[in-house]
C-alpha cells in the first residue's frame, strides 16, 4: 500500500507538509487578506447565532464567502488557490478578478475595495484585523506582502482534507451542530457541537475582539474540533479539540491516538498534523482523535449523548 509520504515524493500527496517556519510570512499576509474578504461577508450577510454568518467555506478550488446579499443582488467572493486568483461574481453576470501575487495588504485592500465599489458593492466594516496582536489597519499595512503560491496551495489542500474528515464526523451528531466552516479571525477550520444547555459567561480577552462578541460565540455549552496552521505557543500545524466550559478532569482524559496531548496554554487537546499526514490511514487516525476528545468532553460534562448522537455512528 502506498503511504502518504510516498505520494508526496511523487507530488501527489493529499496531505502535504506545511512547516510553519517555511511559510510564516505568507500565512501572515494571507490571513489579513482573508480577514478583508471575511469582513465583507460580515457586513453583507444577515446575522446568525455564534457568528456563523461571518465564516468562509471550502470549495473545490479554494475558499468562498458563499452567495451573500448585496442590495437586491447576490455576490460571491472566492479565493482560488489553483489559479491563484480572487473572483467577485455578481448575480447580474459580472465577474471581476484580482490576482493573488506577492503584494502588500494595503495594495490588496485598495484594489479589492475598488473592485467591490465598481460592482456597486459597498460594505462597511472595521478596516483592521481582529484576533491578532498586530492590528495595523489594512490601508496602512505595507509590512505584510509575502505570497508563496506553493505554500498557499498546500494550506488549501490540507483544509480540503480536514473539511472532508470533519464533514464525516459531523454526520454522527444529530443535536445542534455548526457547519464545517473557516474562521478568518484565527485562521482555523472548525466544527462545533452543542449540548443544548446555556454556558457560563465567557471571560473574553481575545485580542482586538469585543468581549460581547466572544460571549455570543460561546453562549451555549460546546465541544469544538478543527485544524489550525499553528502560531504563538504552538509552532506547528495541528488538529485540535476543546470544550467550553471545560469540565473537571478533561485535561487528564485518556486519548487516542497516543501522540495527542493536552496543551496547557491553549487549553485544548492537540494532535500534531505531522502525525496524521505520516499515518498509513490518516482519516482513521484523525477521526479517532475527534471521537475520543468529544467523548471525553461529553461524558465529563454530562451531555445527553443518547439524544444527541446518531445510533451506531462512532
């Protein structure tokens, strides 16, 4: 049987390597571009609980806002990581494009907003990053200007694989559950399950994000799983899982697979991406991690699992 590493050597791997140190500058630039696009959806889409109306979604070629209203029309904005181009499509048939090439955030912002304006789309949003320590306004950001096509494409390919696994995991749950969606604030793909009970008030404290916004996101008990390219206290890409509120004993739960661990600073269970991509059966390893961490949170948190889970799907 051919392993994922053997496929990567042939240029065919669905689980490519993505060392954070090799694309940090591109990641930092791309995150700010994605925030600009995501804030467009935030400005145009009707509000949905837990901020589900602000997220982006995986496509066969990249990430999209999905269709959102703009006056009496509909607009969709997609970043294509195969041809490396941003597309703005309107229901009037017009398409406008912006190439994804090395350029500053300020340059991207000016051209992107100009294309929206020429399309009659005029979203109003806070023109600076959220959830980042560096909140330099987009129009002034000449610092972040890297874009490596190879690593941007690798990131999208990993997101596509994570999305596929999370969709399968999501199907096991019949309680309230989020879509599998991409949060541009933290640059992570996530799927969140809910117990149905209100949660204690979240303490907030997320950089450049109002506490009331965080409390809306965590208004009800939840267990969330996803993928993140790393940063700060975790200098590598990883899959994660956490519970809010975190039940007593959660951090000491027995995990599968054995490479998974509890990160004390992040207050999350972490499974290094390298463990998954090097596995002979990556999907099985990943789903085992999602299931084990969910069961730990649900059992310790007293969730009514028989009412929330699809029988025979674990």
